[in-house]
């Protein structure tokens, strides 16, 4: 479904992009997104796990979830993803900023109801969160599939905005006796913790050691 969303950037348009490959890279690096929509004149923003199947963003949730029920019904939404890459500390508060990559995707999601495609989509979600894990897990049962809604949102109407690089100080501030520069940020994992009810001494899988 093609959405006629206004994706033009009015503030600092030079930081904008319509590069599809860049949009995909932002999605592929993320483990969480936020889905915004309006229902009965009340705005909501809901955090969700995500995955990508080619040119489509995948979302999932309970079949009894009000969010899923309304998104399945064609309710327009906006999915946002942001990566914070660093604090940009200028010699003044006004010129300080952040380095980031952000993506907004606009549209209406469609439900994936075919069981084979639904299984495949849920496998993609599992692999997105922890690459290599799906082969270790049992297959989803029919009951589990029936309890889950899987949605596909086309990556068609989207807007990217990003910033990188050092501070852009005013010329009059350059000689100020204040440290200026960038404090890089990155997402890392900590040591994995065994579930307290594990009955066997199972070593940490290699794919988690490299996650």
C-alpha cells in the first residue's frame, strides 16, 4: 500500500535522506522500535521488537492486543527507530548536539495470516534479535501461531535524518577555555546470565559469544 506521507524535512534538510539502503541498515541494527498511532483521538507510542523481510518491516504481538487489532484493521501508523551515536559537546550549550541516525516509516500494516509465511516471518524476528538462535529452538505450535499476530509494513514512505562529526561552534567561541568534542556512544551486550531453572549444564552458545 502506497502512503502519501509528507516526508520532507523542514528543519536542517541537509541532514535528511531518502536512501533505501540506509533505511534498511538503520532497521537491521535496531532491536526495538516505537510504533505511534492515534486511536479515539488519543495518541499512543508503543515499543515493539522488529525485524525486516526485504522491503517490509515486521512487527508482532498478541492477537488480543488492542494495538494489533487496530493495526491489522488498517490504522495508519508511524514507526520510529533512533540510534544515538554520540554526544556532541560544543563550547556553548546552544551549539551542543548529538550524533544520531533516525528513521520514520509511515503507512498501514497488513496481517500475514498464511501459516507458512507466518512461521517464516517469526523466524526472521527471532534471527534479527539473536542471529543463530532459531536453529536451536523447537518450531512454533499451532496454538502459539494462533495466539500471535504478525504484521508487515512496507518500507515505502519514510524519512531519514542523521548527524555526524564534530561540534560546529560559533567563531566567537573557538578560543573559549572549554573542552569541545564528541563522546561516542555504542550499544554493547553484557555477560549472559543462565536462567535459574536450567536443569542441565549447557554452555553458552557460540552465537551469543559473538552477539
